[in-house]
């Protein structure tokens, strides 16, 4: 699992006209094998691009991962996500992040770019225009920080202005519905503006080396709601 874009999670929590599966409705099963075209890698990323972010992000892991999404309003989904190497050109390697219909209804589909200075989101089915954002810098010592700040527009013509500061917090054991593993915890705090309303956002993301993101938690608070928060958890499941 790659890092889940903050805009996708935010839209889920706010419920901005997204077409998602209602609570209690059946979702697509992902217990079977993924189609051959999803699991076949074109080639390995060049060795000079296999920096720390490459390993923690799990870009070398082509195995489908079964994920569960749980939202505080009762909506849920379970499905499979696969990362597939697409091509290498001009010193960069691109990857497709493909999700089955159950997950795509919540999170969309994406493309990320592996580059000498880090990993970047370059396109999303949920956004229009310039969607480039840094997902993770190439080096990740404990205490490292970076900031994402951008202006974008959703496919439903909603203006979004996320601004997040990320920090590599520590190594710790993390438990999901699939396993308990040693993971690198990256946290973030900041805001996201959606059609003129600004929300406070906090996230926690756990990465297992050479596997990728196994668990993500996000809390979104409307300052006008007297501190009442909406939450979402995405985790690996069996």
C-alpha cells in the first residue's frame, strides 16, 4: 500500500459528493488472485533510484495487498490494491497504483513517480490540473520533516488547498488485522481548505520496509464543530 493522498481521505470524511458504497452494502471481494497484468512488473527500478524512500514506500513490492477502510460515520470497504511499475525514462520511474472497484470508489486510482530526491504523486482520478505532491523524500532519518502545500481541484470542481507538515517520528511495532510488524511511523499535522472551509488535519502512517504502508489513520476537525473530529483508518487485512 502506498501513502494514501490526504485529499482522498479528506473527501471521504467530509462526504463531498463522492460515490461510495453505503454502510452495510456488499463490497467487491479481493480474496482471489489479482489479474496477471496487475502483478507483472516491467523491470526493476534503476539501482540509483532505490533510496530509503523506495524501500519504505514498498515500490519493489508487486504483491497485491488486501485493505480495509473504516470511517467514523459507519462506511466501510474491503478490497485489493496493487502497485505496478509502468516505465523508466529521463531518470525517473513511474508506478501505477491500481485498486479494485470497492477501494477505487473510496480512494480512486493514482500514478506516482520515483525520482532521485523522493517519491511524488503525479496524477489521480480524483483530481484535475497540477496534482504533483511529494509523498516521501529520498532520505528518512528519525526527526526529518517536509511540507506539502498546494492548490488543486477535485473531479467535482471543488477547490482544495492542503498544507501539511510531515515528520519521521520513530520506529515502533504496529498491529493490523493481517499482522504485527516493525514499522516506521510518519506523522503529519496541518490544514486542508475545501470550498472555503478550512479543516484541521492530523495523520499517522506506518510503513514496513520493502512492503509499504500497512496502516494509516486520519483525523479531520472542523473548527466550527467545537472539536468534534471525523476519523478514518485504512489497514492491511486478511
